[in-house]
C-alpha cells in the first residue's frame, strides 16, 4: 500500500455506552463505510463524557500515522454532559465559536418551542446554544440537520502530515445521514485504492487450515486474512482486487487438494456431522 494511504480512527463518547444502557451501533456502521472506501481503521476508543478522557483518546489517535481521519460520535447536545465540541477544542488548543448555520437552525427550533406556549428563559437558551459553539476553524458537515463539524489539523487530510477530526452526533440515524451525504463524498471517496473482500467457504475445522494460512501470509503479504467458524466455515480475504483474487485462488486450490485426500474427506464429513447434530438438538 502507498505510504500516504489515508487511515482512520474512531472515538465513541458516552457514559451511557460504558454503563451498558445503550448499545453502540455507530462503530459497526462507520467501520463498514471506511472499508468500502479502502480506508483502514486502526483503533476504536469508547470513552466517558470527560474532558481528560476525550483529550487522551484524541491525542493518541492524532499521534498515529498520517494523513488520518478521526471520527468522534456522541456528546453533542444541550445537557451538561454534552461536552464534545468543547473537549475537542481544548484538546486542539483552540477556542469555541458560534457556527452560524447551526445557530440559525437552533433559532428556528427555539421559535417553534415558544410558539407552542412554552416559556424558555435565558439560561435555557444559553444551554441550548451550546450545540452551536464549535471548535474555532471548524466547518459544517453537509448532509443533515443535526450539528456536526470537521476540524483540520496541520492542513487536514489533504496534507501528507495532516489530520481531520469529524465530530458527529451519537444518534445512529443522524450519524448515517451525515456520513452518507457529507463525510463519504467530501472526505472518503476516491482517496484510497479500492479494497476487495472475497470469501472462501470450506468444511474443515479452522486448525486444519493453519498451514495454508501460514503460506498465505508468506506468499500474499498484502492480503488481510480472517477465519471465522460456522457452517460453512469462512475464510475472508481483504485487499487490492488483484492481490485478493490471487490469494483466494490459492486458498481454494489448497482446500480442493485437501478434500481430494481420504483423510481430508473423513475430517470434513465428521466436522459437518457435528453441525448437523447441533441443528437436530434445537
């Protein structure tokens, strides 16, 4: 892979996740979208709504190889624990400033609330507009109503030694809209070589193929290997298209050769019977 390959990190923020009250759905979604654009995901952090913890995770990821995209989700709102905008600003050493487009949206929401007859005092307005106070230099992420911004560090991901921090909401539906309509077309599309994912299914215990996996690593070092138990067993290969095609052909050839032996046929039959027995026990 090229030295200037864009790489990514994710920081998931929220006490409710660490407490087991909410299931994290954003990591799975974001990881899949990064993979579709050939962007390797190096690390995922889950941290509480605390300034020091957010700073530690962000600085750790900004210290990794660049160019780097750091995606955060969660902690954007008007309640006291929603500190992500301010925490990222502190970590980057910049002030928070009011983002005019977000502020205009909030004004509309505030006007609607008052039109319903609900009184909103100055302190409530101040807290509500915390959602519009973003790190200085941030740009709005296109694609949704929810507040979300991106901040360039050392020239952003367009610079070889730069990084871009994208601050997204924690609500999964909002995150999906912003990623699909803003992050993907503006920050991901066309930056890295396309990756291919190919699966080879087989009927052997995983350990039987360990010699094959060792040779695969030696002969096809640029292909990422995953082996997953189940019925059928799955070998998953990821990488650039030509490299994956060659690796998959190698694995299929080795599996076919093993199936052609008497011992291999016996092992596959016995292994398959175990899954059949398990199905019968349900």
